[in-house]
């Protein structure tokens, strides 16, 4: 069974763009769980949060993760909160190498705020503070990854190349 590469980490750390390019370079398939949620729900995440609430979103996310965790030879980009539910972690880990992308709160702010599509940051009056608090709460979950890459000063290509090196080393072990 060919392992999946699973990208986890906070909003704005580049999971979707990195995942897409990584899959292309490694000739693997690609799925972005947020995109799949939007396709299945026929709605934008921002609206799903507004209309149906976060719990509803998390339940859909859990089902989608259970489904994609069964795939083989996929790069899977997840939403920033996906790994908080133990069940999601267990599912993704079954056939996946977990790589966490990180960035400083300031960099996350720069990358996310202009997009206006992050329901969990949009309502905050002090976004940097909210990012810091959320990072603190989520730290123990992100730390469960097999590898961590700080993306703060790196472009997408550099991050992808770093992951490819990790994967080559992993494959050499087997
Ligand atoms: C979330 C991150 C988002 C999306 C949703 C919730 C989070 O994904 O799943 O808005 O809880 O951190 P990105 O990490 O792709 O922004």
C-alpha cells in the first residue's frame, strides 16, 4: 500500500498550494479536504460556518477525512483545525506520513487576512492575538506530526523540495 502524504498545520501555512505542487512533482494524486467539503456541500466554507455553524462543518470534515484516509498514493491537504479531533488524527495516520507546515503569527496574518475567507479569524478585533492564542491551543496537536517545516521565509517551491527530500529518506527506510 503506497502511503499518503498528509499536510497539516495552521491557516496560511501553504498547505493547499504546497500540496498541489508536491503531488504534481511526485506524480501523485491530490485532494484538498476543504475543497472537497465545499464541493459536497455545494457551498463556501465561510457560508457553511455562518449558516450551519462550526460543529456542522467539523462533522462534515470528519466524514471527508475518514473517506480520504482510505486513499493510496495521495497528497492530502487538510484544513487547519482538522487534526484537533483525535479520530481525524488516527484516520490520517493509518496510511499517511504527517507533515506539519508552520509560520510565525505575523506571517500567517499577512497571508490570510487579505483573502477574507477564514471564518475563525474574520470576526476578531485583534487578529494577531487570536492567531497567537489559537496556535498555543493547537500546538500539542500539530506537534504530533512526523515532520515539521517552518515556511515563514520559504516559497512554495522550496517547501515542496524540502518535503521531497523527507519522502525520499522515508522511502529509503523501507
Ligand atoms: C480552519 C481552517 C480552514 C478551514 C476552516 C477552519 C481552522 O482551512 O478548514 O476555515 O479551524 O483552522 P485552512 O487551514 O486551509 O485555512
